[in-house]
C-alpha cells in the first residue's frame, strides 16, 4: 500500500487500498493501524482536512471501524 506524507502533528503518513477499503494510518510515534471497511470518501476527506488529527478522531477512530495494529 502506498502511503503519503501528510502535514499533521500526530499523523505521519496515510495510505488507502480502494479494492479492500483499508485505510492505513502511521503516527509520528511509529505505530501503524489498518482500519477496515472505510469508504473512499472518508479517505478523501481526511486528505483534504485542514486538521488531519481532528478529522481522524471524528470520522475514523470514533466511527467504529474495525482496526488492528500492524507491527
């Protein structure tokens, strides 16, 4: 999955697999998470958001998508 660097104090890179609807978030801490079942409009909204962290918290983290931490 190709990840793009983003301008954020908490998120380092974001990737999206449109075929599998998987959103990948890598934080500046080094932790990487995969969120399943994420529609492409959520990914697009995240990439356009002025505050990536706030958008992530509201529309990804708090939206209840199944996730797992990638080691």
